C-alpha cells in the first residue's frame, strides 16, 4: 500500500480520515502545527507504527509544505485538509480568506515542484463552496456537484461567517485554476461536506466546547431548562465517518478523478436534534426543550434541495442517517461526561 500525506492531520475530519487510511492499510504522514498535536494524532491513529508527522507551523507561507513533500518521495497521494474554520476572527481577509487561498496554492505548488510521485490530490472543500447562505435559503432551488457559491470578495469581508463561505469558495476555485494553468502531474478531486456531525475521533476531549459543527449538537445537550431557547438551524449534514471514507474514494476510484464529491446525507433542523435526544436519551434529556416534534418537515421545505446523486454513485456505499449521526454524537458526549 502507498504512503498518503495528510495536511492539517489533527483536524476533526482529518483525524477520522487518518484513522480510516490506517484501517485500510495505508501508511500516513501528517502535517501538524506542533509536536503535541503530532503525538495526539499518532496515539489516536489506530496504529502508531503506520503514522508519522512533520511540523508545518504556518500553512499560508509559500513553500510551507516543501520539506513535508521532499522528505517523502515514497508518497503518491496528498490530502489537503488544512484550512481555517473558526469564527473568532478579527480580520476576515487576513485571518480567513488569505490563509485558505495561500495554504491551498502553497500545498499544490510544493506537490508540483517536489512531489514527482504524487499522482492524486484531494482538497477538503465544503458545501459552502457550492451554495451561499442566500442561495441555500431559496425554496425550490436545486444545487449539485456543478454548482458554485456566487459570493464576491467584498461580500466575504462582511463578517466571519460569510468570510468562511468565501474562504472555502476562493480556495477551491484557486485549486482548480492551479491545475488548469500549471498542468501538474497529479489529478485533483475535492470533497465538499455540509455540516459534519458524528463522534469525535477519540473519547479524549473536553465536551465544554467542540469544533464548530459538533457544537450544534453539544449546545442542545447542554440546555438545562425545558423553556430554554434553542439555537435555530435549518441546513444539511453528513457523518464525519462517511466524509473520511469519501477522502479515500476520491483518490482510489477512477470515476472520482477531476470530480467534486458533495457529502450530504440530508437536511435537518434543531427539531431533529431535540427529537433524537428525547427518543434515544429520555433520562438525560428530561431538562431539554421538547420543541415542536414534526415541525422540521415543513421547515425543511423553506430552503433549497441539495442534490448529490452523482457523488453517491461514485461513493458506492450508503450514508449514515442524520438520526444516527446525531445519536452517535450525543452518545459519546454523554459517555465522556459519565452521564450514561
């Protein structure tokens, strides 16, 4: 089996992907920002002998990945998962847009210059590059693997949330443009997930505050009064374990070459989360609002219909249901908090 390079290996999606790669027999080299993160991934990888790491402190520096690629001529695949995803941003351009674009260009340039054996590259993009929040909220509209978020640079500067959508869109566009203009030896594919739910890669985490997507479920679990306000959400989601498997499909399968894999299981609202918590964990959820069970069916109709038929055909495996991913996420949080 070949060696796979994974940038940003300690991230939520990335670490699940590292675990899946090792489970399938690959050797993995990850880039991380510190040796602490590297050791964390190594211990969580499932087989520490098959995982090693290199430190890349700032992914946005041109040449940041040069040594990472040079040191591993045995690698034939590069998964670029590293990108900023957090909303505690003071300067959208400096903290989100530029790092995402430069990080992607920097990785691809290093691969082209120093990774002569690398023939498949996968960039972790997002559904945010498929549709903007405005596009997503248009009832009756359909978006698929060919759709692009129509966001402008000016619009992206408005606030960190819109900036995140911009960062994913501009970084992915930069990747496709790089391939078109530079004609490198490698073939590009992208993985574009919506909100990513599912268990953390290990039980070694602090449930006070989780990564951005997981926090939606965690925040509902932390509600302590039946009359508490529930954060409203109406969006699409997918399980992280399926996103990890999709990264392997993206470089293993011939049909995935030059494709955007849109990872969406279905739509959900805050009501789906409340319903699952009360159904699966009645004792733990007794102080969580009940909401209006069943209301999500009508609410979901107020937004677009994302389509990923082509992606599902390429993947060739069934996706974990929204209910299951919510239940598995909650189960792990309750377990870590000794509440089961």
